[in-house]
């Protein structure tokens, strides 16, 4: 079989059930629309030995067979976002000249041409347009008795491979290998958008670190110092005072003032951070979209023929905003949460290493869950984006051509097409949400169980005088804080997966 398209297992068995021999097919083509012009899958197969063209619809199983001797001269009608394959069908083969002279033979051919009818072979969107023309070219060469081999130059446009890993390019025009591209380098490359805003970025980072320091100090000040040294009465152990060193009314006011000042300082830092963030994020988003649109203007017409308008609009709006959100809301918080996680781990082990081991029991389980489920989430987000792009493409093309739709009374067909695209997006969203709402609640449950276990073990230690109440309250404060970074890391993987998809799409297409 020629390297144009390959039959799926279902298509292979369906053709075989119709009495065909799929192993003898010379070329097959997969179209992404059915005969009604709606979204669906239709297969075309050329069998040169039997001189037959077969058509099979996966939606309803409709099957048709055409004789290559009676069905000839294929051609393609081009529309705004779709294409129609037509051919001439006659009752008898082309008449032979025999002993007729030129005028008589011309008259015979003219009568034969008038007896022909035009039949529709199939429909497809512009995504299949290049393969459709290649299929027509193969059909015509077969009709002329010419040979077409697997190494024919016509297939180079569909089967070019990466010289490094040998994988066929997903996009034969851009020829960028998804397996060899370094996604980490892609993310670093996008940092160039933040170079003009070094001051704002440094301000945001400084504010985040300052907030983290205040968060780490607050449990010590409010629990360990305030409870054990200010509120608690003096207590001596072996002649050494361990509690109540600051037990006085004055220190109560001082500690309350310190806690109030830390809260106000944290609020001011948050305001400065948000203002710097807003200034930087809006301009980064604007620059990204400008570069995307500028690069879009330099692409060839063939690129626009193969990519519907709605899909391109979705890339400009969705990908730029997603990447901006990752670098503004994701990366700084990831750094701060990582520092928090390291600092909190040190504090917790210094306070009570036994309780800390209980806290970290679910961590290996969480790591295993991410190892096995993250690739699945990656594929699901990619599928979700493709379905969303297809829906936007169909909606944009339909609204742009609304005069044509109404002129030919195609409102019902367009509505059915929209329902089909919406249904596909619904299933993609549903599958992604089901996996997302299964993984992360399980992780949250594991973390919650370990946090509740701390109350039991810690309570026994306080009752047995292994810990003071202030130490236990400080420990609980840090435990509550460490679950913040853990929860952030679970959501960060979700954000990272979606952002890398957007970044790779944006850079490999345009920039």
C-alpha cells in the first residue's frame, strides 16, 4: 500500500466485511467529513487490480463501490474551509476509434460525454486538502496506466522524518520534531519577554520572598514566644526557667503590636507585588500577541488554507495568556514555595523529627501518582485544546460565511456540525475533568489524613510533657504552612502541563 494514509483496525475489518480485500488496496485516504458535509470520517480506497474505488463511512457504515473504467476525470471543488471531490460517471467505457474517421469519432466522443453524470465522491476540510490532491493525482496516474511507487516524490510532503530520531514530522510544513524538541529550552526561551521588565520582576520576587519570611516567622512569634514566654506562667526545670520569661502585661502589648505590624507589613508587600505584577503582566501579554500576529503575517497562504481562522485566533488569545499566567503566577510562586518547603522541612525536623516523618508519609505515594498520571494528563490537555480549536474554527468559518449559509438554506446542517464539534469538546473536557478530579482529591485526602494524624500523636506528646503547648501550636502552624506548598505543587504540575503545550505550539508554529 502506498504511504498516503493507513487503515485503522476498524476500517480494515469494515472493508473486509463488505467483501473487499484491504491487503490489495494500492492507496487509501482518510477524509474528515461525511457525505452530508458534517464532521465525520470517510475512507476512500483504490484497488488497481480490481479496477475499483471503494468508499466507506465510519459513522453509519455506508459503503459504495465505483468502477474505475466508468468513473474517471476526478477533480476538486474548493470552498472557504472545505473541499469536495467529484468525478464523471458514465454508462459505458470510452468508445474506441476503430475504423472511424476523425469527425465521426469526435461526434461519438461528444455523445459519450453528454451521457456522463457528475457524482460526489467525498468531502473534507482544508486539513486534508493536500492529501486529497495527492490521492487525485495517484488516481489519474493509475487511469493512464502509469506506475506509482512508495518512493515517489509525491509522498515526500507527507512522510518527511526527523534525521535525529527518524520520527515522521507531525507538521510536514514546519518540520519540527516533537520528540526531539527540548521543552525546557522552550520555556527558557520565552523568558526573553521579561527582560525589559527586570525591575518589576525583581520587585515581585523580593515581595514574594519577604512574604515567605514573614510567614515563617509568624508561628514562632505568635505561638512559641507568645504562648510559652508571655502568656504562660514561669516554669523551672532543674533550676532553669523554660517558660514565662516575658510574663508581663507590657510584653502582651508589645507582642500584639509586633503581630499587628507584621500583618500590616505583609499587606503592604502584597499591594506592591500586585501592582508590579499587573504592570508587567499586561505588557508581556501585549508583546506576545504582537509578535504572534507579526509572525502570522509572514506565513504562506498554504498555512492559512490548512489552519482555519478560529484555530489561529484561539492560539493567539489562549496560548499567550496561558504562558503569561505561568510566568507571572506560576514560576515566582513555585520558587517561593520551594524555599518555603525547604525552610519548613528544616524547622519541622528541628522541632520534632518523629511527627515530621508522619507528615511526609504520603509524599512517596504522591510522587508515584504524578509519575504515572502526568503523561496521561499531558495527552488529555493536548486533545482538549485541539477540540476547542476545531470548535472555534468551525464557528468562525460559519459566521464569516453566513451569507452563503443562508443563501443555500444550510442553517440546519451548520447547526448539526456545531453540535458535533461541541459534543467532541464536551467529551474531551469531561475526560480531562474526570482524571483531574480523581487524582487531586486523592492527593488532598492523603495529605489531609497525615495532617489529622498529627493532632493525635502531638496531643499525646503534650500530655506526656514531651512538648509544650506553644511548641505544639508552632508545629501545627508550620504543618499547615507546609501543606500549602504541597497543594501548590500538585496544581503546579497541572499548570506546567498546560503551559508547555501552549509554549511548544506557539514557538514551533511562528516564532
